[in-house]
């Protein structure tokens, strides 16, 4: 079974793919493949933001409980 990439690694790879594909394409807005890559990138970025927010809340909750 393959090892899963972290959310940050996935977002970086998707960002590179989008940039590369957009540079190759003449009409990046009209290209459905690039559009779907952008959607995946946004979804991945949203997951990263939410996990960071959850982690911050978790550490704050632990700090409050320690007091």
C-alpha cells in the first residue's frame, strides 16, 4: 500500500501542475482539465486551512485545561 502524501505536499504538487498546464495552454480559462485541477487545488487548500484551524483550537484548549 502506498504512503499518503500530506495535505501540504498535495497542495504544492497541484499548484505546480496548474502552473505548468496554464503555461502550456492558450486558453486556460476554457480548458476543463485545468479547471478541474484548480478545483482540486482549492479543495486541498481549504483542507489545509481547516486542519491548521483545528490544530490551533486543540492547542488552545490544552493550554486552558493546564491552567
